[in-house]
C-alpha cells in the first residue's frame, strides 16, 4: 500500500497495490497527485525514501517536481508517523469485528476507510484548526446518512435491480458493508457474501448479524488463502478478537503457527495456555 501525507493540510491518502513494480507505484502516485490538482493545490516538492529514487526521478522529469531524499538508512519522520497512525486505526477497526479473518476485498477496504476517516476531523498542527483535510480537499460537508450511518463489516441487505419485478425472485442480496462513496451522489460499497466481489449500491438496509453470516465471511477468506490475521499492539502485545473472553489470560506459544489453526473452539486449548 502506498501512503502519503502533506504538511500544510495534513491530508492522508492510501492506494492499494498488487505489487511494488515501478509502473504500479507510478500510477498510484498519479492518483494522489490528481486529487490535489482537482482541489486546486500544486505539489512542488516530494519527500520520499531513497529506495524509490529510480521511480521518482522519472516523475521529476515528467511533472517538474523537486525531490528530497533522506540519507541512506534514514526515514522521513512524517511518513513513518503517518504509517503508524494508519496502522493503529486499521488494528482498532479489525479488532471490533466479529470475524476471525476477513477476505482480501475487506482488507483493502478497511485500510482505505481507516485512512479516509482520519481526514474527517481537523488535523493537529494542520493549516486550519476548524476545517478538516476532507473539507479543504473536497470543499463539501459530510452527510451522516451518506457517509457515517453504517459501520465497516456490518451485515446489510443491498437492493438488486431486476428487469422483471412481478415474480418471486429476491430483490435484495446479502452483503458486508465496506465504505461510503465520498461523492455528491452518495452510494455505498459492499461485498457480495456469495461471490466476494465489491459492488456499489445506492440502497441498503442494515440487518442483525448472525453466526451463519460470520461463517460465510470466514469461509470466503479461507478460500483465498487467509487463515488468520495476527495483530500486535505498540509493545508487540497480541490483540485478541473482540469476542474472546476478556476475563481470561491467554499466553501464546511462541512456536504456534497460525496457518495450522482452523479457528474452531475445540482446539483453543492447543493454541494457548489459560
């Protein structure tokens, strides 16, 4: 994932990448720069780590931008702090979910949503103590019903438009909520539980989540090769899923391999000592 943050506005951006090839990194950075151009801001200098110098030199020639690289082995402090902040919000968002593991579409959406939500409030040390980076970039207010009504990971029914309506076919489909579409038109991005595909829907209804829905999401993740997702806190402390008993003390075996765990309740005693 490519992350960026600017100094005067403190607007954060995150673009998911399939790999670290130069072409994809260039396209991801172009997405970020286009958002600033659309808002009327001109980027004249970019700070990045020296490992990206071959790619950034090409950007310098094409976009007339000055580049600043730290010494070999050093990092850009603002970038490192930004990555840590985004990582903290991703961990917090995942910790509150009822799922032990989530598929690829949800992982990407969680990272992008966690980054976008940091722009909803005025940034400490930013250019304005009253206006958020979102307002300074998009120049429009947030709408609760469009942008804040549903939580990531919620079970929703999404309206499915059918050409023939006078039959007994279902008019909604089972989905998991991903994130709102941050545009004037609104809309919501959801994941089809059956196919795992991401879709954009205009009308959705939140429903109480059931154990069957949780199992369907976890099965979809396992079919993609995900068996667990380990999350550690600031001091490398293991963060347990939110539905585990908080009154119990769990001690993890250092030799435990999460890939061998099928995440069923019967083998928890084999995974940890109580």
